[in-house]
């Protein structure tokens, strides 16, 4: 049951990203995201984006636990 709900949530997030991807360009480009690009290689570590997403997911989970 939990796996099906997780799959549905991922599909919904994918549809949102597909439809509104051009308006969500700031995700991954926040100040604090580490981006190193060389001539033939690159390294990208979106630390600020991960922290922000973690806070949002934690708040949503806390709200869901309170109501259900």
C-alpha cells in the first residue's frame, strides 16, 4: 500500500515538473549550491536545495501526521 502511494506521489511530482519546469528554474540554482565546472568534467552538489526540500517535506509530513 505504501509503495503504491509513493509511486503515485512520484508520478504527480513528475507531471508537475513537466508542466511547470520552466517556472521552477530556481530549484538547484540557489545560493549555497556548489557547482564546479572544468573543461571536461563537472561537479554539482545542491546543498541548499536539499536542505530546503528537507524542511518542506518535514513540514508536510508533520501536517499529515496531525490530521491523519
